[in-house]
C-alpha cells in the first residue's frame, strides 16, 4: 500500500515509524514531515492546509490510505476533500472536527448526550465574559478556555479575578478566539483515553496520561505536552468501564442524531475523581501528542492492518489485549528555550548518533527538527524538538532509559521536565 501521513510533529514521526514496520507498506510519504520522518518516508514540501494540492498529490501518487495527524487540516476539511476525490482517509470530517475546534460546540454536545463534564458558561465577546466572571456560580480557581484551536495553549487555570481577566485578554486579543468557555475547576487525576472509531466499531487504544505544564511539579504555562506515560496507573478497570458507558457510547449516539459520522481517532481528555468517576475536560479529534509516542511502541499489531480493518468495519478483533505489550513506556519532550511562546530556532543538535537506533526500548522521535543537508546535521525548527522514549518492565526502568537519552542529546537552550513518570 502507498500511504500518506499528514503532519510534521512527533506524533507523525511515531506514526511513520510504526507504519514502516508493516509488510503491507509499499511506499510511505509524509507531508510536510520533519528531520526524523525523512529517514522513513519521502517528505513532501506542501502545506497540509492547501487541500487541493494535497488531493492532487494523493491522486498522482496512487495513495491507498491517508492518515491525518494534526487538528488544523481536519478542521479545514482535508478528510472531506480527499474522500470526495476517492482517497481512503483515516481522520474525521470537518463537521466532526468541530468537537475539537470549538470548545463551546463540544460542551453543547456533552450537555445533549448527558456526558459528565464541568459546569460552564460560554461567551462570544470579551465584554460579556468579563461581566459573566462577576456572576459565576462557582468559585476560584476556575478555568478559561479559548473556543478556537490554540495548539494546546488555549487553557488557563485562574486563581483570582485578576488572573481570569488577564486570561480573557490573552484568549481574545492574542489568540483571536471567536469565543471563550469559563468553567469550574475539577479536582482529580488527568487521564488521556484514545479510541479508534468507524461507524459502530469502537476499539480503545492503551491508556496514557500526559504532562501539560512546562515545568516540574506542574508549574509554568500550559504547553502542547511535555511528556507522557502509557499505560497510566491513574486509570482503574472500573473507571474505564464508566468511560465507555457514560461517555464514548452516548457521544456516538448523539453525534449520529446530529448527522455526524465519525471515522478516525478520538481523544478524551478526562479528569478521574476520588470515586473513579470520569469527567470530560476536552475532546481532540486525533491522536494525542505526546501520548502517541508512549502508546504506539507498546502496540504489538500491524498498524496498517489495524487501520485497514477499521475502515472495513472489521476492527473488533483488535480489542484483544494480546495486541498490547505489558511493558511500560515513558516519553519525555525536549523543548527549545522560549517555548511555548517564542522558541529559539536554528541550533545544531548533537548526540543523536550516540543512541542506538536499532533498539526498541530506547526511541527518539523528532518534532521540531530539520535536516541540514549542506552541514549534514539536524537543527532545531520548532518548540518541542525531540521526544525520548524509554520502554521497560516498570515505569521506573522506562524513566531511566528515557532520561539517559535526554542527557545524551545536546542543543543550545534545551529544556525538559525531570518529573515525567513520577506519581
């Protein structure tokens, strides 16, 4: 099969790595890709938001399956354009992608479906939101969320009215969001729960959790994610059962009633309280990044075979636990100074050659990197630069492997958290 992966981050490098292991794969492309994907696939220099060009490329290169990684092309309707052009796609329609691209829409769907979530209010204008703050029926801390896509940086936890007003200014003036959700702060443990969906076929992937704050001990600004662990020790079998009964199936029924068919990965950002009850914090209409980097190394199946079976509505057999390793995986993101606001770029990356690329228990996935063919070096091109993944029998062993790799890699302005995997 000829397969096209859309995206340029660590998630897409991880997808290319796993897809490249399949005997069903004939040719692999990544659009636009990064320094890491270039070793596994042919990088195609084209914007994923240039929908017509992507379709033309897919047709000209006889693409059998396109896997859309990031949220922006999904929200722009890339999956719809490709499907209309006769290309098989793994990724939801623009109509379904509104679950992620509008926090307000997601809240309305949850209300209709009776899905447990935080109490909230939605405002379209900054002035309305500022007035609404004074009339809130829940106390501080509270959470301010940009309605529109914000690359994982549109959520601010506010401890006071002053910080909430600052957050509203950030959401409307800096992010240029079309609205804002203000909701109660939920206490508990955060969990990432990702399922593969196609029509009535629902196949959960391995559980995970990520670390959204920039600094140790969950301090600093929110980011796209500074690390992840799979499986998560935060999720019991009792809670997982509740997730499917109270969230996944009610959501599918409500989407169907709204005339929305879902085909692709669905990410549930959840808070699990002390009674093992799950509450939805957010929906993402794609794989998590950096959760993918910890999940896929534990998947023992053939990813091409799995996604092909899902598109035929024959994916039920992949629910078997035998497809998942009992080993644990810990992923640590290496970012560039200035991230998540103005990351430094252009630095030379060294030390990658010291990490054995043949090993399956220590993996390096690229995010914001580019290969400089003239100087024959990798250079920093984005905020989250690399992801070091350790795999081991226990989380502690996986942590040691991941952090040993982190310490081997060097670039000016390297920053990373030291507490990933510590509970």
